[in-house]
C-alpha cells in the first residue's frame, strides 16, 4: 500500500468523542516520527527556517486521515 | 499564543528543498507527541476504531503549518 | 464562471444528514469524470505511479465543495 | 485497509507532469463513483440543496490523495 | 451560483508568479469582508474566544480558491 | 511569531455557534487585508487571471485557523 502523502505516522487511539455527523479521535504518536510540510518559497524565506531549528507544526484535526491495516 | 487547531507538534527541521514557487521542509518529531483527527461519524463507524488500537495517520504535507516562536 | 481548481465533477445529490453545525451530503458521480491530484514529486517517485495504472483516490469529505448554478 | 475518509474513487492515471518539488497527476474516474461532502449546515441551508438535484463538486487537486494497493 | 463555503471574499489580483506546476497569486481584499471558521469545540474552549475580540485568521494559500464570473 | 502561511488576516469575532464536536465562528475582517492563493499553473491558464482583475476568493470555513496572541 503506497500513499501520495509525505506524512505517515504510527499512533495509538486514546479517546473518541462523537456527535451525529462528526467525530473527534485522539492519538498518542509512537516515536520515532518524521513529518514534512509544503509551503510557498515566500513563506519559507519570511520564516527564515534553517536546518536544526526547533519549531512547532500546527495541523487542523480535520486534515488528519486515520488509516487502519 | 493560542491556535484553533488540535495538533501542535514540536519538531526539528532536518532538510529543506525549494523550487521557484513551493518548498518542501522535513522534520523530526520531538516526543512525546499527541495528535487528533476529525472525521465523519460514518467513517468512524466504518473503520470500527477502538481506544488502544494502533493505526496510521496520513497527512498531506501541504496541510502542515510550521510556526516559529 | 471559472474556478481555480482542477476537479469539477458533475454529481447528483442522493442523501443529506445534518446536526446543528455540520452537514454530510452524498452524491452519485455523473460519468464521464476526470480528476487531478497535486502531490510532492517525492511522493510520486515513492509511489512509482505510471500512466495507465489503476489506483484509488482518497478525498476527505470536508474538502469537497458543492457548487449549484 | 480502512480509511477515515468518505471518498474512495477508482481511477486510471492518464498523465503526469512534474517540476522539482510538486507533481500534477491526472486520472479518469472508473464508474460507478460516489462522493460525499461535509459543509456547514448554514451553507447547506443557503444553497437549498435537495435530494435528486444535479450540482457540481469542486475539489482542489492538492486535496486528492492517490493510494496504490 | 451558490457555493457550499462560508467564505466568499471580493478581491483584486495584485501579482502572479508561476513555475511549471504551481502558481502563486496575490490579492487585495475589497472591504467590507466577513470570514468564518469551523474548529473543534475543544479548540474554541481552549482559545476562550469571545464575541468582540480581535484575533488573526491564518489560511494556507493552497486553501484559497479563486473564482471568476 | 512567524507562520508558514501567506494569509494572516486581522479580524473581529462577531458570533459563535457550537454543537458537541464542532463550532462555527464568524468574523469581520479589519481592512486593509491582503490574501494569496496557490493554484496549479494549468488552473491559472484556464482562468486567464490578470493583474487588476476583480474576482472572488472562496475558502471553506474549515480551512480558516484562528490565532489569538
């Protein structure tokens, strides 16, 4: 199985909460984990990101797709 | 600083690659890390997700927003 | 009317379900339909995608925008 | 393999175009195909969508994830 | 023409930059403009958002769809 | 604080509506505001966008991230 996505993170389900249409599922990431981000070159230049820097990755929960083997 | 997003992951920049418009940045996640996903209740039911299960989280790199303090 | 999006698919509404904030609408695609995907070149190389191959396109429902003339 | 996404469409690769960071892949959808959309209840009410109506589904190519078995 | 999206902002094109696959287009918003955000109730509670507060709305450029009449 | 996103719009909260999992928040944009969109070069060519043109920017509310200092 191969995905057209750079981020494929192993994680364990820790909680589930639902209403009629939507559900919120929470996970604990199983390390080691790598991530990747695509941004405009302009944003990269504005942020002045450099290899080795520690930053924060913000992701809206709606953009996280759980996949179960 | 407070974000309207469930996922805020600490990470270290490991590589940067750019063309004229877009850039791809890679990171190593600094554990421990938690994540959250919002899916339809229907998808949750179809997947039969349960607390404690180990699954995979797939995220397109374009949906990952780096933030630098 | 011109859209800055590659995917513009004709479809027929088959069901609607709502709660107070969100709604889930289902459709039957009216063939023929074409789709397009933008991924990183790295993901393309990893997947080893070739013209003529049959694959699956996964799209979160939240990323589908209905437009009515 | 189970995905936390309502849209899982069979499709055939028809063309591939790449630059250094990003690639654009095109597909022909293999019918029959169903799709689903999540919108706010407010948008649903404004659109006055009804079962049986024919509409258009607009999806940015960046939100389409190819998966290969 | 009706869209299943809460944000429909009038804007004027101020610049365009392209490489082979992707383009970055910039705009000046024509006021008055309203916007809407859907977040989890949990994020709302964590942010402690209140009517009347001034905040910042962050949107990745990839999620902005230009439409031309 | 620096974000890997082209759109950072000042806005004032005008209303909030919630159910158990999701919330819809509305805002009045504080002018002047600029926006940016990333689309495929193909979409740009199809739309025949030109500097100075007035168009509409459509954004699903789910893709709008509120940030509070």
